[in-house]
């Protein structure tokens, strides 16, 4: 697939979220990343289905919902009904991953599997044929603004090679510490979707930061 940048609204200014979304989509963003945290699976709390519903009411771009929560199977349908287009679930958060991936698909969404930095890509061998995408965490999940973990580059390369045999249509997403300085390198490694939080919304001009990163990826 053509490379895409998914600005993460966790780094946006919620007091003017509608304006932030309008500006970033006008700059060319055709998807947004929404990090859902429960304070249990990860040490932070963000938002639930209502935020997804509110985002859907102000934009028609793809909503990429990343569930960093315990027992995600209890909430998949709620997020799908609220307007999620993609839903990704953690390998580490469930005992029945195949069932959960199919649950996401049955709810009408693209199904993604997420692995944490310390989880090897080899654990995905059996699920790759069923997933639409894999999200590689390049920081430990729970907080924005962390430093990129360098070994994530090799993980992307390895996953890309695995997917050629198991699921050529699979696309690779990466989240954590991504910006203009490493985006091109990650594209070369096989990353298709780049989640960008502080590097976009933390900039003085988020729209300009988005355009710069897009230019780097496509150069």
C-alpha cells in the first residue's frame, strides 16, 4: 500500500480538538490514530467509545483505534458501532487471538494485531494469514513522547519478510517516537502506516509538520 501517516490525537490539544482535526486533515491526513488506554493493561487512562463517536461526527477520515486495554473482546463491538474503521488489539492482552481478530472483522472493521517492543515477531506466525495489519510498538505503550527503540527497524524488516509468505496483502504500522528524522528509514524497512503524535501535534504548526514528514517518506 502507499505510505500513510496517522496523526495520533492523544497528542492534540483537546480544548480545540475540532480545529486541530480540521487543520491536519486539510494538510492531507486521511486517517487519525486513537489510543484507548484503561489504566490496567497500560499505566494510563485516555478515553472510550464516546471519543470515537465524537471524532466520527467531525470527520470522515479513517479512524484507526488502538485498544491498549484488558479484555478487549468485551469492547470491540462498542468501538465499531461508535465509528472505528480499523481496530487493533494486543497479542499480549488475550488468550484467544484468532477469535478476537475474527470478532473485529465481523464487526465490520479492519483487524490489526499489536505487539510490544519486547515481543518477538515470530509469535505472529499463526495469526498473520488472518490479520489485515500488524502494529509494531516502537516504544513501550502507555505514554506519548517516548524515545524510539532502535531495534524496531529490524523487527519491521523481519515482519515484512514473513508477510511475503504468509500474507502478502498485510500492511505494517508502527507507533512510537516516529518523525521526519526516521520516517524514511522506516519506510525502507517495510513500514506502511506511520503513527505520529508529538512530532505532528506537538509542533508549532502541526499541518506543516505533517507535510514535512510526508515529504520525507515519499522522497
